[in-house]
């Protein structure tokens, strides 16, 4: 750890490890713990963590918020990386959590603006994942307008010692056209049953698209991407507006949500995209809508973040006003529900992690979701912890959880200073 990093640690207590990325860190995504069999009687769990990086050039980094500036630069001047770290299970305490060296670094054809692991699809399924042949899949959104899918692979590098390594293997891509603009965000249809695997993506030139993911090969494990829908979703003063975020909605198989720089959130039925089913505009949002995340285990419940520094909780069945909203001290860029919500556990169903740009990170709790009720009422939300060690915009954040609160932390990254931290989320 450098002298500078030691100084930051003295100033901001509560973090366990820090790393510096070679390029500007734009997104950070973690996955469920994976068992790594070392050939002995002991099996240790590792949590995959991917930092997505974007940079225009060394002398003039472009903020991912400034889509116009990034679009005006030649594609050859952009660079990006996916950096994979495997976080091992701490032996005694979460204070031992470390990034370690990168297990794999992929040079991408363009800057990485967003990424998502494929979680699982079946409603009320307790198993953590459902993916091609058991391979965890990661989709990334790039400044070129392209989407890429990689699979996490555990490779045996020495059969005599059972030494293994981790890699990200390329499976499929869609290559953006010149008029597509930047691919700003994407999301898997982790909540649906009947439509197969899909990815929704949003773009700097006002569009939203749906891609169908199908599988082929002898073991039916190789994904293919095919665009099935694309439409103009948001405008501002007659011009295309950057669509910062998009999401499917649990419990509504044909519904897609989008949020944009035009200060609006829109609800779409993908069977008819000429006009939105519903729109929540500047009467509610005081700035652009930047993050939407459907609740993993509650039908119709979703969270929305905005540049106006608030996270709002919505019920799709009563969408005219939020159930709750809370100030998080900075413009919201990413929202992550607590990992236990994927298994339907009620004790942490209202807890989420927020990357709040210049405000750092917050852990927020919506109390009415933490129970077995199906009717949610308007209420106050709580900020239960915060992390402010980032000295630049905090754009990426996700949970690191090995199943108990004693072995749970958060990780986050910031853009201009190229830092990523593991910190105490309690």
C-alpha cells in the first residue's frame, strides 16, 4: 500500500483494501460466491468482481456522463478493459477481504460503460443461478455501441498440482452501427419465465433495444445475440436524449423501464413501442434519471435514482407517486439490491447500495420491504451507512457477501482517480 493510500486510510476509516486501475474505473460488478475445488478436502469460495474501465486518452479522460464529448472522438482513440478479481473467503473476519492481483485482464475494443452478470430467471427459485452449462455470463456495454458477452471459466493450469486460473472467454457480440451512439447501460431479464434470455440496452442517441440470447453448440452453452426490438425512447428539446438506464420489471414479462437525461422515467410494453405506457417526468424528477433497478424477489417493486440526488421506491401498480424517496448526498449512478434478495429472504429485502457520484456511496433501507407483507405503504427511508473516501465521482458499487453479515462488505470504484475500495457496509 502506497504512502498516499495509507494517508487516505487514516482519514477515512472503514475500508479494508484499495487498488488503482490503469484506466478510468467506470463500473464495478460482483457475482455470487463460487466454490473452487483445489483437489483436496477443502473447498474455498471466491466472489468474482469485474471492474469495467473507459478512457479516451491519457491526457483528456472523458466523463461517461458526457456522451456528446465521447461520441465526437474517433473510436480508435478510446480504450477499455475488463479487470477480473477473485475475492477469496476471509478466514476469520471481513477485514481480511482483499482484491488481490487481477486474475484476468481483457483489452476491449472500446471503453466499457456498464456491465451486468446474468443472475437467474425463475421466479421464487432459491438456487442462485441459471446460466449456460453452469457458466457465469457477463454482458458489457461499450462506447462503440456494442454489447459483448463473456463467460467465466475456471482453468486447470497444472494437472499434477491441481493449480487453476480464472479467465473470461468471449462468447458473443453485437457490433454497433455508426448512428447507434454509445451503449450506456444494459440489463438481463433476470426476473422473467417465458421469454427466454434477453438483454435490454440503452443508448446515447435516445434509443432502447432488446436482444434475444439463444444458445447453441454441442453442450448448448454458447450464447448468440440477436436484436429483436429497437425504438426511439427519449428526446429533449426535439433532439435525442441520452438514455442513462434501463431495466426489465419482475412480474411483468413485456415491460421495460427506461430513464434519461430528459428528466423522465418511461414504462414501455415491448409489444407496442410507439408510445410509452406511462411516463413520470419533471413534475417528480428535478434532473436526469440515471439508475433503475427492479427488485429481485418482489413483483412490481423497483428503485429509481436521479441526478437530483434522490433514490425513489416505486410500486408499478401505483406508479403515480413513489412509495418513498431518500436523499443520498450526490447524483445517483448505480443501485444494487442486497444479494440476499435474490433468494427471497425478507430480512434485508429493503436494503440497497447506492453509488452517488460526488457524494460517495450510501447504504439505504426501505423498512416496509423487510417483511412478509404484500401491500407497501408510503414511508420514510433510512441511510444506514455511508462511504466517502472516494476523491472522484463514485460510478460503480456492488456487494461482497459470503452469506452472513460477519462476512459482508461493499466494493466501489471512482472514475478520475482510478480507485476501487472494499469497505465496511454495516
